C-alpha cells in the first residue's frame, strides 16, 4: 500500500504541475481516447498500480483543467494544498461522519469548522449547521427547516403528516433565483413554479420598492451573490420587513456569502445575518475539493426537526450528532477539508483569497473594456459579464476562446443579452494567469470578429 500511495502522489503532483502548460479544456483527442475505458469487466483481479496508471494515463488528459489558475467557467474553485492533502488523509481514515461514535474526529472538526465559519461569515453564533454535498443540498436543507417551522407554528407536523391537507406555504423568490433553489422547492413538495417572483433591478437585485406581499406563511428567498453578476439583494431593507410580516428568510449565498471574510467587501453582506437560514458552498470560493456545501439555520431545532433520524440503536446523547442535521446518514467527513482550509489560511489568508480574486475580476473587466468590449455588470466581487457584440458574435467568440485553450469561460444570458461569464474563484489564479488569459481573450475575440466580416453569408 505504501508504494501505491507514493506512486499515486507522484502522479497527482505531476497532474497539478501539468495544468500550468496544458490547454484548460481537454483536447478532442483526449476525450476521444476515453473509449479505451469501454472494456469488458475483467474476470481476474488487476494490480492496483496498473489501475491507477490507467486512470491517470487515460483520465487526467480528459479532465477539465478547473483546478488550475486559468479556469473561469461557471463558479468553480480549485482545491488549496492543505484541504487536498487532508482529503487524502481522510480517505485513509475512511470515517463514517454521520454518527459521533463512528468518528469522534469528524464530529469535532465539523464543530470547530462550524464555529469558525459563523465568525468569518458574521452569522449568529447560535446557528446549527449541516455539512452537505453542495449548495443545492444546502438550499434543500435550509428550506426544509423553513417548511417545518412555518407549519409547526400553525400546529402542523409536516414530517409526520406530509403536505396533504397542510396549510399553504407561499414562496417568494427573486426573478433571478438560482435554479438550485427551484429544484430544492420541487423536492420539498413546494413546487418549482408555485412561486411568486420578485422583480429585480439591472444588476439582478430584488427591488425593495416592489416586494410582493409577505405573511406568516411565506418563505422569502434572497441571494447573496447572483450567479451571473455577483450582486447582493438589499437584505438590510428587506429582512426587517419580512420578519415584521412573520415570514422566514432563506439566503442562497453559495459563493457570495464569503465576501464577508474580506474587510473591504464585507459591507455587501450588510443585513444578511438577520435571516433565518443560509446555504453556501465550500467547494467554490473556499477552494476545498468536491463535494462540500454547508447549511446554517439560526434556530438549530428547526433544522434538527426536519432532518433528525430515529432508530432504537441510535442513542441520543449530549453531543451534536451530525446525521440529525443533513439529509444523508452515512457520509464522508466533509468537515475535514473545511477545517484544513480555514486552519491553513487563517483569517488573513482567507481575506487575501477573496480580495485577490475580486481584484483579478476587476482587472479582467478593465482590460476587456479597454479593448472595446461592453461589461454588462457592476463588478462588485469576482464575477464579470462581457459582451463581444451581438449574441451570435459573442457565442462564436466564446467557442473560439474555449478551443484556443489558454483559458476557459462559459456563456450566459443576462437580462436578454448573451455574454461570456468570467468567474475568478480559484486560489491558484495569479496575476500572470490573468494577463495571459486577457491577452488570449482579446486576440481570439479580434480574430473571431474578422471571421464574421469575411464570412460569405
Ligand atoms: C453554484 C450556485 C448554486 C448551486 O451550487 P452547487 O454547489 O452546484 O449545488 C446555488 N446558488 C448559487 C448562487 C450558486 O452560485
């Protein structure tokens, strides 16, 4: 086993080094080569080293280079050194993090990481938390707590009786709500389309002057960091009104919530700490390996009521039993990497990571604007939307940038305009990565525009 792990570490290291020079997107040849995996299941055992060699030889070239410094697609972080290495050690531990007795260390690391995150994000110290796979699952868990709380107030135990015959719950979301919130609502029986959409402004912020009517049967979903613009809903204006009406406020802060950790950006999350539940990701801006999301709920009893499991062999003790706060029962010890990231960065290192990536985003915006392209959003954090002209031209430029390989960014449509979205979420991105990527974007965009001028149509 020792030799195998060393062999694997060497290959893993070579892979991460290769990201400096290879194309960010895998080549079409590398993707085609995946057909080598279409083999019958071997009858006899294979030497583990040969399995890893096959995985690396065929698999590594067919990865998207999103762990490197020049991937700006979707909102995707890399993995910092400490959490990546901690993830390996945790793999060796192979702990079931669901129950304290099965892993005292996993439970301890969750508790410590939870306390640190609440401090860094400026959330109430009394919050409960669940370590889930992603922000989608965190939205699900937070909204499950909301569903429980609103119905319990009306004397309805939704976990026991379900939603049949229950008092109605109205859900108010932003016109620009993230699809993961709608998916969570669907899973909860609250309905993807049975929502009231609040109008937004040009940055995608809910307009507090046009807020739909809220009451004690309402869940209001706010955004801290729009997935396109990075904009924040005006929480300080809206949340007091929502609470006066008796509504539950849930915040989708998949990446934006982390702006709180950088002193110069912290004013963006003013007021969000007054909400009732929050969903965030650790695999985005905190740069821990996949998969890792966290739900926070101000009153831990509401999350517990929605998620708790009961079986005669589960002794309920004094300890915080992890499985009572997540949809999962058996699961990996996600707190390990969150702890390792925070323990290695410290408050200052995290502030630097957030501030540095925001500065890189501002540099992209300035460089592209100087080259004559329109920036469609106020660049308040790490997100930039750039248009290269009409929709067709912009789509062609994006495809050409992706194929050229220096960097990778994807397409989006922002309030009717097709744009390229640049998200700088990786700790690994350097000034040099930004300049190289900017040069490639501008060169490729100029070339693609010329292509149009000479096209025969
Ligand atoms: C990424 C994102 C999500 C979903 O996160 P997953 O980790 O992919 O489930 C939800 N909301 C926002 C605002 C996001 O950016």
